[in-house]
C-alpha cells in the first residue's frame, strides 16, 4: 500500500505521520545514493590508479624491453625499472638477449622418465650429397639475440624462421660434398659452411640473431646401408693405417741407411788418409835410412840387422854380447839368479 493509501476513511490526503515517513524514506534514499556515488568515484579512482600503475615494468639485467604503441615500435628500454603508457595505448615485450639459445635440425631432445632422449626427425635429417648419396645429418645450432627490436618486428616467428633457414643452409653445405667428406674428414668444413651461410641469411632478414656455434651431432649413412658403408670406411681406414705405417717405416729406415752410408764413407776416407800418411811416413823413413846408409854403410847395416832379428824373434829372450879375442863367451845368468833357479849349464 502506498503512502497515499494511508489517508482517512474517505481517502483524503495523508496525515502528518505519513509525511514524516515519506520524508525519511527520501533522506535514506538520498544517503544511499550519495554513498553509492562515493563508492563509484572511489572505485573509479582506484581503477584509474591501478590502470596508470600497470605501466610500470622491470627489465632484467640480461634483457631488453621493446615498447609498442598501438602495435608500433616506439622505444627499446634497458635493464631496470621502466614505465610505459597503460594498455591499450602501449605494451612491452621483454626479450632475453644474453642467454644462448639452441635449435636442432634432424633430431629433437625431449624429456623422458630417465632424463632426456634424442628423437630422430628423418624428414629433416635425410639429405642428398654431391655424389648423389643419401646421408642422415643431425645439427645443433646455438644463437643469441643481439637486437631485440629486430627480433620482435622484422620477422614473424623468428625461431621458426631460424629453424627453416638452418635446414636450408645445412642442405646447401652437405650438397656440395661427397658422402665420405660429410661423414669423416670434412665435418668441420660442413659446420663452418653452414654457420657462415646461416649468418648471412639472418643478416639479410635483419632478424637480430647472431649464430654463436654450429655442431654436427650425427653424420652417418641411412640405416639400410649403414653396415655396408661402415665396412667400406673401415677398409679405407685400414688402407690409410697401412700407408701411414709404411711411411713411418720409410722415415725410420731411410735416415738410418743414410747415416750408415755416411759413417762408412767417413771410415773409408779416414782409412785412406791413414794409409796415405803411413805410406808417406814409410817412404820418408826409408829415404832417411838410405841417407844414413850412404853415410855409414857398416853401422847402418848392422843396426838394420839387429832390428830385423829383434822383430823376428820378438817372443824369444835375447842377450847381445860383443865377441872377445879369448874365444870364451862371457855370460852371467842374472835373470836365473834373480828368479832363484840354478842353470844346468852355461853355453860357451
């Protein structure tokens, strides 16, 4: 029943009590409206403060902040506390520029129960070499973001672009070499060619990416012919080992033979010098004896006779005596007396 239905029995105007109730209701309504208005204003203020404060952000020490205004790049901020106009006017993309990232071609490292395992991706790994053989290659690329703005804006999905470009660079490097070079002795060349070509493509795209390292994880023949190919490789390795052993033997024998030949030659030269000098000495000695013989033939003849006898009877004890006129041979056995033995007889 409304306040107008509270009149007298004839339905006349409300009395004073009804007027007071109606005024009270109006005051309460006004109070509630004022309180609601204050709450709305306070909520708007709080929301405005939160909206304005949402522009505060922190950039880490190894990061850069790319500020976007309505989707357009307007600024790149350095590490620390920074501010941008609240969304939807501006927003920021934080990019890590210090940590080294990685991408894999031909295989993927995934988490497993026992740790990590590597899964082969044959669609990426199988490639054609210069000699029209198929080789399975797995590659690990390590890279770092050098320009955060270029990384965010210049290419769409830069990780996917890097993955596709790495596969192109790897296939280009593998396609220029025979399968033996890719698998064995030219692996480093494949890595370097892939890294150089990949960096060149990234620079052309202006992707803000620097390639730090490229490593071949797998380089082998396909499963169907792997055993046969390994047999061929082992045979070649055995051939190289035999050649190296032969070269090592040659390097050992030839210098020694040359040294021995040089030693024999030096010995022959020394022997020749010795014989020549000995012959010269003998000839000079003979000439000196001849000169002495011409001066005193008797004395020289006797001396030569004595030297010849002494040389011929080198192992026989000899005593030289001078003949006397008495015909008696004076001989005193001094050596026998010194040894304590008595001679049985004395020669006369």
